[in-house]
C-alpha cells in the first residue's frame, strides 16, 4: 500500500480510500468501479477535493456480501 494510505505517524490504515486503493481492495478495474458507482452497485461514496473516496470498512463489508447500503451521490 502506498505510504499516503496510512494515517500520519501511525501504521494504521486510514478509514478512507481513493479509487486507486479501492481497485486493489476489490480487484476491479477503474472503469468497472465507475460503472458500478454510477449504477448504485457500490457502497456509499463521497467526493473529497473532487476525488472519489470510499470508506475502507464499507468496501470490505460489500466484498464479504454483508448488507451495505448502496447509494449514488
């Protein structure tokens, strides 16, 4: 994982991930993430400074098949 994915001065991963890390977590291509996000098939996402971010735990729950609300913004 890139160093920027960690909280400052800790080895704990941040609770938020950008698309590049979401691709690694899910194993999906960027265009697939975009398509599923547009169709509301991914967990809730947000925009931060114009970049899409996901909650790390939401992605993990979604991958495990747990009921995670899927919404569009």
